[in-house]
């Protein structure tokens, strides 16, 4: 699976495996965010060992800035929710 634009193979930089994935050699657990995983058969050549996932949880974490009130934080969080509900 080679990128037509630059001739690179995405699997050289990204390994979307469950429960540990690697992006640019940085390993991380995706287990807390993926639910209802169905695995590929071991003989399948693919960028991922995941066949499907029933649900993927996205968590947004940000740092609180000085001077932000509770209402400002609530408004910020709700603006993100409203964006994804559109």
C-alpha cells in the first residue's frame, strides 16, 4: 500500500495494532478508547490487526489558562460538543 504522491509506505511510520499502536515509533495503548474490537486473521497483511471496532472514544484534554472562569470553561467544553453534534 504505497502513497502515490510521495512513494512512501504508511506502514513504515504507522502501526494501528490493538492493544498497542505505534505512530512514528511512539508506542501507546489504544485499549481504553476502542470498544467491541474484532481482530483480523493473523495471515492478513494490513496496516492494522483490527478488523472493526463498535465504538471509538475521543477524549479532548486541554490545559486551563489563567483567568478562565468556570463559565468560560463550561462554554469552551460545550462549544466542542456542539461542533460534533452538527
